[in-house]
């Protein structure tokens, strides 16, 4: 069987990648294991040289990588360039900080000497999605490799050109063959991979369904798993908010990556006093968004990564409209393109409220006051993050520990940053990526006690 990369903007085939046979997969696992024995002995400084070189290669070849991203999954080219730059940042960040994060910690006890070390685990399997085909992989790979682990990537089957570039980058940067390999396999092979003793842990970014399946396979094999799944972040606008700023950032928070981001704002909750002003300004800005060829510099909205994803979105919107949602703008689909859409008169049982909408669709909900705003925000199975727009920082701080999400942002959109932990609660998954916390997920925290 061969996997095909298809440009979702024009349905043209870009490339075809033959699947690795079972024996090829086994040989790659053996190579990962062998390389781990060597790679773990490299000093942090030597591993940092590889990561810094990878960062340099990303920047040198920015245009080539950005083009592959946009061609394979349809995001506007300007956003693909930004994605590649962010990958360089995360490589540099861990190159600089890994040694400090993982340096042994001395703890005084009644022993002569006691301390904790943070040691690599071995081969870590990463099952990654197509929405940020470079970033999702680099935010796993940079801390994992710096910790002395080796990486095995099973990328989404529609972005295998991106996967190849990434594997090539690490090789060219000087990582030993086997430190980072990408497996050309369908997700049906994951069970066998997780049963193999060489694979020590797994991380997955993707849908709830894929997450549940991988977590149960990991559990069966007593292996650690980390899940970064969907979200339905609330974007709350309180009556004292700077409305112009909330509109400007709200449009970015929802429409970036053509709406295909786990941390995108997906439920807009606006206090009634400022509701009309917010809705009017928001719709005006959405109307001005320029849809077009993802390869064009001026496009702000591209296409969804696959036509079936646009079909799912259309179904969610159409069903919500049947249930009473009002369309202020949008609701048109053409192939993988879905027009930026704004809906009002939303109830909590509609798909656009209850489910994750992975595309350019904005439901706006009117609430009485701050109390109701947080109640509506909490009415979700997901827990990635929340954005709140207000000038009253004392009031908003009282809500921080009442919201069970993985992130609470005030006056900005929820975003990932190498310096800050990233991850969710509830059906958004568990575990953290990025920062020191993310690096700790795939290390053996070893207690040393010498009497
Ligand atoms: P999937 O979750 O199916 O794909 C993500 C990754 O998981 C891919 O590498 C995929 O491989 C793999 N995968 C799929 N099913 C399984 C499984 N049973 N066991 C192990 N791995 C699996 O996402 P879709 O592409 O189907 O998108 C569907 C929805 O998922 C989106 O609309 C969105 O709601 C959510 N999603 C969330 C993302 C996030 O950032 N949190 C990212 C992507 C999707 P393969 O390509 O071979 O199927």
C-alpha cells in the first residue's frame, strides 16, 4: 500500500509514499534501540549542537518547508512560514535549557548522599496530526532528543512530505541515524509497535477517538502515554473589556490555521451589555478576511486539510441551524473550502457548542453577567484553555482556580510557547508538553540514596 499526499486546494496528487513492511519496521525499531545506547551518552552540549543546527536549517530552508505544509494541508503560506520559525525557536530553547532542566537535584535526607537524576527512557513513539505538521512534531522532538531519548514518528497519512523533511533535518543537523525516524505506517500498526519492548512510551496529538485507542493500548502494555486531544475553548468578553482588542484577537483566535487548531477559541461568550457592539465589529472583520489559494501571500483563510473534514463541519453547522442557530455570515462549502461562518442564538445542545468544531465557525452566546459567562464556559467536556477579556484583573483572578482547564489567558488568545507548559484536562487529554514540565514526561526520575 502507498500513502498519497493530496493538495486539498486542487485535489492534485503531490507525492506517494510506500508503506514500510513489517520487517522494515522491525529493523527501524532495532536501529532506534541501538542508537539510543549511543545517543544517551552524548553530552548536552553535543546534543545542543544538533538542535541548534536543526534550527538553522529550518530558517535557511523556510520557504521550502512552508510550501510543503501549505501544499499538503492547505493553510495560508504566511502561517506556514510562522510555523517553521516557531519550530526553530523550540529547538533553540531546549538546546539552551535542557541541561539546566535535567541537572540532578540534591535532596537532604538521613542518607550520606541522596539526589534525583533525570534519565532518558529510550524510544518514544509520537503519533502526530496534520494541522501543524511541523510544529506538533518539533515540540515533541526537541525536548525528547535533548533528554537523550530517540524519536519514532508516525505522522498523519496526509502530511508525509512534511514528515520526510523533518527526518532529513535531524540527519543533516548531525543526529545519528536512528535518533529520529519516521515510520510510514497506517494507524493499524500502532498496536504491534506498542507491544514491542523497544518502544517505551507514546505521545499522541489528535482526536478523542485516536487518543482513547492509543491510551488503552499503552495501558495494556504498561507504557506511559501523553494525550493532547481536541478542545472547545471559551472566549469570554466581559462588559468592561476593550471591545476593539477583543474583536481583533477573537478573529485571530478563531480563524488562525483556518480554524483547525485544538486551542482555537471555539465558543464565544459575550456579556449582554457589550454583545451587540462585539457581534457587529466581529462580523465586519470576518467579512474582510481574504479566502484564497493557500500559496498566495495575501490569503488569510485557506482550505481545510481534507474534504471530509469540511463535510463534518458543514454537518455540525447545518444541524445547529436546524436547531435554531442564526447564520450572520457563511455556511457555504465548496470541496475542502468552508466559508468563515458566524452563528448566534446558540443553545448548549447544538453540535457547534457541544462538539469540537475544527474549522472557521464561530458560535456567539449572549450571557447576563460574569457569573453566567463562567458557567457557560465550564459547560464542556473539554479542558484545554480559556481566554477572558476584561480590565478588572482582581475580579478575573478570582476565577482562575475555579476553571479546571490547562490554561487561563487574560486579554490574549490561548497560545503555545516553548517556555510555558501546554496541555489539557478532561477529554482534552493529559500530560504536558513544552517548558520543563513537558520535558519531565519522558524521563526516568531516579532516586539515588547512598548510605
Ligand atoms: P485523527 O485523530 O484521526 O489523526 C491524528 C493522528 O492520529 C494521525 O496520525 C492518525 O493517523 C492517528 N490515528 C487515527 N486513528 C488512530 C487510532 N485509532 N489509533 C492510533 N492512531 C490513530 O484525526 P483526523 O484527521 O481524523 O481529524 C478528526 C478530528 O480530530 C478533527 O476534526 C479534530 O476535531 C480532531 N483533531 C485534533 C487535533 C488536535 O490538534 N488536537 C489534530 C487533528 C485532529 P492516520 O492519518 O494514519 O489516520
